[in-house]
C-alpha cells in the first residue's frame, strides 16, 4: 500500500494555517497545472516506526495524462509501478509483473482522482476530496496542506503537505494515519537528498530558497 500511495501523492508536520479562501487556493492550484506528459526526478525518505533508519529510494515520477501515473525507482534497486485504466502494475527486474485492480482499494481510486485534479490544475475537483489550507502564493514560497474529507482515505493518510516556490512543487510530506512519514524531494532538489536523512534536515531543505 505504501508504494502505491507514494506513486500517487508526490504530485501535490501539518500546517497550522487556517483554511485558504477558495479563490486564493484555486489560483495556486491552477498555477500548478501542467500539460501531460510530465516527468520529474524524486528522492524519497520513508520514516517507519518499525525501523531505526529511514528507507531511501530515488528515480523518476511521470504523469502520462488522464489517470496514468508511473513511478520508476532507479536506486537502490530498479522497480516500476504504474497506474493506468484502473489497474496497478508493479514490476521488478528478474520478476514477473504483478497486476491488481484499483477496485480492490477504493481509497486509492479516490486519491488518484484527486491528484489528477491537482496535476491538471482543477481546484474545484480537488476541493471535493480535500480540505485545502494554504500559506503563501506563487509570488514566492508557499505551502499547501491537504486533509482528506473521505473517511476511508483518512484511515490511511492523515495529511499531505506540499512545499513549493513560484509554480513548482519542491517537496511533499505525507503523514500516514499510523504515524509513518514519507518525505519526497522533487525536481532539482532530489539531488540534495542526504546520505543519512533526518526529519530535521529534510525540513530545512524543503524550507530553503531555491
């Protein structure tokens, strides 16, 4: 489940800001919209309560248009996860592909629909699934915090925080309901993932000026 959530979410500590006015949030989301296909480098650190050290992977994220998303991991081992036409496909080198329908995980379908709305700049559709809190705007540094409205999604994801500058997303913090945390550095910032990342170090990177 965590791999699939990581595939869906990077295209978007919770914010203490108040819910953003609809017009302001809509303007920021609209500015983030981009044409497909869109590709970006990523480096992810997953902080799991059962492990002393975070798991770190890196590769490329791709939105191929519509509901087609792909997450290709290059390090530490090659692995590709793809969502297309309501089906999830996972493939690792030397192994047969695994397939299953999104109907088996309805909360993932909700997330997929919502993040396609984020990628395409459709704020109205995004607001149907998330309470959106905003700090800043595309004139400089900004933060969007998304809190799921759907109880099924909230059982998996507590909140998503996206940090950016101007019209580019730079970081994504996904706080899972069970306490685990995934932090993704996006685009050029991905190359700055520390060899031994800490939450504090990643927070400083995400808050730094580009």
